C-alpha cells in the first residue's frame, strides 16, 4: 500500500504499486500508520527537525476515492469519506513541512490529498489535476473538499477551470495557474527537487509544534471543515453512480 523511508532528516512516503492508488480504507490505514510513525518519532525527539515528502509509483498519484469498494452503498461511502477526511486532517496537522511530489494523475480526492501539503511539485511528462464533479453529475457536498480548494487556490478563475470546466490541468499549466509550486521534466527530478527543498527546510531548525500551529492559523477554515462529520444529507448528491463507469471518482 505504501512505504516509508528516512533519508537523513527527510521522510519519504511512497504510495506503492502500479495501480491507481485509490483511497479505500485499507490504503488509508496504511498511510495513516506511516504518518503515525512520523508524528511519533518527531514528537519523541522535538529538537530534531524533519520534513515529509509524499509521492507514488507509476502513472497515478491518486485517482481519488475507491468507487468500486463502495459498491454504491451509502454506509460504506460515508465510512470511506470519513477515513479520507481523517487522513487529510493528519496531513494538515503534521508538525513538520510537507511536500507533495506528484508523480502522475491526481483526481478529486487525489487533488485534495496534494493540496493538504505545504508545497506541491509535479512532473511534466505524465499526469494532470482533474476534478470531475460536472463530468459525472455530482456535487462536492463535503465541506472539506470546498474549503481546501478555496483556501489553497486563490483565484476564482482557477476554481472555474478546475471545478466548473472540469479541466484536466497538466503540470506546466498548474504552475501558471498558481495551483502548484514547481514542475519538473521527470518523476525522478520531481522527487529529487522535493528532497532538496525538504533538506533546506530542515536546516531552518524550526520547532515542529510551532510549525503545525502556524499552519492551523493560516488555514482555520480547512481545519474547521475537516471537523465536520459525514451525514446522510451529504450523500444525497455525492455518490450513487454506476460502478461500471470508470471515470467516476471522488
């Protein structure tokens, strides 16, 4: 599901396998366990500064929520979205700088996963950001979906392109639109640049708990939205789409 390695003071979390890295409870639990280790080690030695990089194998960063796992079942859907919300909360509260090295396609919840990092790098030769609510006839009724996009992307024109036009945005365009910080020719260069930034940030010797609190101060609306529990009302226009539709993602 994922691996976690440490190079010096930089942790590298990699979503493993040559699949779509769909966010289902099993994968989320695997990632959450890695984050728990990172948080625990950082808290145990508060004088040691660290950074976290998240990337993936293959052509997908994450293709969103695992619709086949849900099987159009309301309770399973609510459970999965609760797990995704918990995962994004973990990323937003980590006591260290975080960098997403987006290795390929990121769709819907995959976009939110990237946006919950402090910095986003992306490869140019493969992948795009894509939120397909209009393409599949679904509303983004979960508060954290809206809050993360509005907090991390400043331009209403970009909201229009990403949400209203369901535009597939490649790396170079994502830099131009201010969605990501930088784009690199290959995945290897993307990860290397993320490691380099992580090492530079570690050298600042920031206190992790202070860094985490400053992030909360900057994005209170995201943290507030991530505290909102899933309800039956939030399902009404969000899911229950044919499983046979491979383009349907959350």
